[in-house]
């Protein structure tokens, strides 16, 4: 029956029998068989089908709530029993923002895997808003995000400090000045992150402090990847606000430089994000481990 519930839970999250079959490594007819078995057992219809599209019925939504609780209990059971032998195992679903995922999480994740090789970790990447949505949909157990957006259903714990700096390539005409006045930002083509980005929210908040609105900036382009922004920046006469964590290698190799903006200091923190009331053992284990292993630029 546990696998019946796992099949249902996967279909309910994906709302697609084909994707669920691939994720579970079983055939699509087998997926249908497990769903039909549950429908017969509970004497209810779990999905409404409209051509190739499906959606949860009221009964299906209720069962999804129960299966999410069931698998949370199962993961905690697995964790607690393995802790008796000092070996932790189970599945941990992480989410990282577009800055945290490539620059903050990997070194910690590598050390965590070395210490707890039996824990299976999956990492999804998205902007802060997308990670918060994934938490609320219970697609992940723990997120690492930045920004000022706050959801009442999510509990935030400060993790690590960060600084966002104005960056250009060394050949930029203003690179030799090393510092500029805030008003000059209005005349500089700037690469910005996409709406929903935690980095963009922090930059917008800081710029208000020096009397500048995002709408007053000369936007070169809005991109949803720091790596893409860096590559663009190194080949164009523009600037960008980037996390100092993201440009350490480029600074060491003299591929970019930091331009100081007088009176503007953009500091922020990365946060662990968990659903309110979530007491999952594996997410707590990762949080404690990461706090111990935290890195600094």
C-alpha cells in the first residue's frame, strides 16, 4: 500500500501519468493500475480526466494532504531509526535560489554527502519566489533563499551574510574611476535580474535609500541567470549588481572589477526557509551541518 500511495503522490504532484511513470521507473499502465486500486479501495474518484489533462478531485486533494503527512512521518522514522547507529539515511529535497544554488550550496552539499553518504539529496534551482512556492506546494523540504519577500506560511532562519556589488569588466570606461556617485547609475547600461529575484528585490530596496528607483535606471537587459549575466558583462560595456560570492574567481583572474557607489552599501543575508511547524529531522540535520560548515567570501 505504501507504494500505491507513492504512485498517487507522484501523479498528484506532476498531474501527468507519463512523467510519474518515468520518475518511478515503472510503466504508465502500472501507474494507472495503482491509482485504480486506490480508487477501488476508498470507493472514490481521485482524478478527473479531460483528454490528456488531469486534475485532482476533492477526494484526491484530501488524499494528497494525507500522503504528504505520511511520507513526512516515514522520512522522520527512517532518520530516527538510522540515528540509533549514528548513520543517517533517507531523502532530502532542497531548493536553492539562483545565487545560493551555484555558489553557496555546492561546497556544503559535497561535505554533507561525505559525512552522510546514505542521505539521498535532490536540489532544485529557481528564484526566491519559485523556491518559496515549491515549499508551499511541499515539493521540497528546505530552501536557501535571499531577498525581502516574506510568506507567512514560511519560517526563515538567517544563514550567511552576503554583499552585492556593482561589477564591470576591466575595459569599461568607468573602471579606472573605482567609484561613482549614485546619480551616475542612471546613465550606465545595467544588467538586472528578473522580476521575482531576491537579488533584484534587495538592490531595489537599497537604491531607494539613495533616492533612486528601478524605473530610473538604464536597463541593458533583465536576465534570470548570474552566470549568463557574468558572460554578457565580460563582453559588453555595461555593469551589473552581483553577489560577491558569484565573482570570486573572476576577481582573482582580473576578469572583472568592483566599482564603488558612494553612499551605497548593499548587504543581505541568505536564509534557510521551511514551512511553519515543519519539524522534519533531515532538513534540521542539514541546517545544523550547514551552520557549522558555513563559508565566507
